[in-house]
C-alpha cells in the first residue's frame, strides 16, 4: 500500500509527465541532423563560391588595388599620400569633368524618367502597343560603340553628310531663302564699291531714262551658273524710257578668254535671281530681281540721281546649320544620343509598373468626375512613385559611368569640353597622361559618387520585399 501511494505521489508531483512525455531521441539522431545541415551549407558554398571568386577578382581586388595605387606617383614607386587627390581637384580638366558629370546626373535621368512615364501612359492607348514598345526598345540592342558612330555621323556639320543639319538647313532655306551667288564679288575699279556690310553700290549716280547700268561680277564658276541663265548682251544695249531705270547684272568673264573687263560681251551671261535696290539719299526706294538674262527694271521713278546697290544677301555664304559638336552644344548632343538608347528601357520598366496598378482606383476617380490629367497627376504618378524612383536611381548610377558615347561622339578638339569623370580617368591613365596614380584617384572619386546611389537602391529593394 505504501509503495502504491508513493508512486502516485511521484506521478502527481511530476504533473503526470511520466506517462505523457515524448520518448527521448534515439542515439545518433542529433549527429545526423548536424551532418545534414553541414552538407547543405557545403552545397550552398559550392554554388556560391564561383560567383564570390569572380566578384573578388573582377570587383573587390580592382577596387582595393585602385585605392592603394591612388596613394603612389605616376610610376607607382613613390608614396605621395593625398597628393594625387590634391592635384585632381586643382586640375581644370578634372573640374570640368565633374561639372559635366553633374550636368549628366541632373538632366539625363530626369528626362529619361519623364519620357518613359509619358510614353508608357500613351502606349496603353495605342492599338499596336507591343510593336511600338519593341520599336522604342530596339536601340537597347545597339552597342554604345555603334550608337556613338551613328550619332557622330548624324551630328556632322556638313549638311551633305549630317542628317540633322540637312534637315535644319532645309527648314531654314524654306523660310529664309538661299543666297543667289555666295562668294561672288565685283572687280576692283570697275564701277562698283564694296560697303562695310558686304554689299556693292555703283561708284557714281545714275538717272532714269539713260542707258542700261552694267553691274559686272566675278567669282562665280561658269559651271555653277543656273541652267536658265541667258546671254546679257542684248539687255545691256537697251535704252530706258523716261522715269525708268534699266540695268543688267552679269558674269564679267568670257569663257575661253578674250573680252573686255567692265563691258558686256556677247558670250557673257546674265546672273538671274539677283536682288537689286535703287537707293536715293540713303533710302531704298525700289527693289527688283534680275531676269534670266540678268536684266532688271525700276519703273515710275522720280527724276534725279540714284545709286544702284546689290545687297550683301546676294553674296553671303549659305547657311550650314548648327555646330552640334561645337564646345557649346557637344554635351547636350551626347545626352540626346543617350536618351535615344535608354528611353525604351525606362518606358518598359514604367509600363510594367503601370500594368500592375489597381484599375478600380483609376475608374473610381473617373466616376467621381476627374479628367485624365487629374487621374494621371493625382492617382497614376503617386502609385508609380516606387517604380519611378527605382528607374531614376538606376539611371543615375548608369550616367555616372558613361564613357563610350562621350569618347566616340566628341571630336578631338572638343574632347575636353565634353569630358566626364570616366573619360577623364581613361585619358589621364592611358590616353596620353600616363599617370595611373592620378587616374586611380579619379576612379576612387567616381566610386565614392556612385556608392550612395547603389546603397539607396539596395535599401529600397530590401524594404519592398515582404
């Protein structure tokens, strides 16, 4: 009896766990689990190790080497401490590279994000949206080298080579016209005096009702005469009526030689489409344009002395377009090439975010009376803010490293005006400077400028994960 009571008390004292407690694990089970965990870790390390080795060889080692190399001189034999960094910020070319890089960071990502957003919204309303996206995304398949060559040709200043200047010159000439005979001039001592503005005026005065006024010009190759040009001899022989002033503008050159300077010979042709002005007391009182034989006529003139003038616009050089690759426009021109390449990228990413927006919120806003602009500004853009931020920061990181386009598009004389940190680093290290200590310091500066954007992007990705 006492033995039974003792066992019951022990069972109650242990809370009944004597019969309900789990069986202890068999011997060796714990060691088996540990071995399985070690195997899983070894497999994970085996898979990650090649990537870690590549990362270390291609990223970590070059970064550490560049940091160390930046503290030595050009030959790498003498420790100079922060001397390269002091020289870097005292170099005007480096300061210009920093300024241009800042322009890139401020302008290019903002324009690309804005264009991508606008195109992504508009593409949703296009019937052939997929084809349109493919067309805009195709430049991403073109290497920066090929894109640089394409735009280097497109930006050529010669309108016969550069497509942009060909279009600009075409539009300009449509509205402003083209000079009739660029480079033409009058012979010295042949009755025409050159003005300070490039125009030519008769040395003496003429009066209505007299003989035809002959205005001889040279500097026009006979083969470049208009096909409509006719001989000027008969026009030069006409006699004017009262209150009428006649004249002829002609090429004072006889093919094959011969002829007399300052006199219209039978073989000499008139110059059509030349603007001529009748001037009295310094004011233009009449304007005429020469015919195919070079003749012109001023009618209903008051009696008195006049001077005949050929305006400078007849002889001005033709408009050659815009100097896209000049010092003033070379950086915006290269940014334009960059936009052509990356607009499709921004549009596709923003379009992917746009397709995942809750349509009920957009429809509810429209039903409440909001127009499309209000829906876009107050609903679409706030909901797309995370995607827009990712695109913007990614493009900031990318433009900080831009090199190919700047190096290829910018001609040699303006390379320094277009240089950015990446190209300056290459020029200092390998492009003639041969100072790899200073080049390494520029590389470290570029790394320090890129790291904050990378850290911001990584943190944002982590926050977006559930």
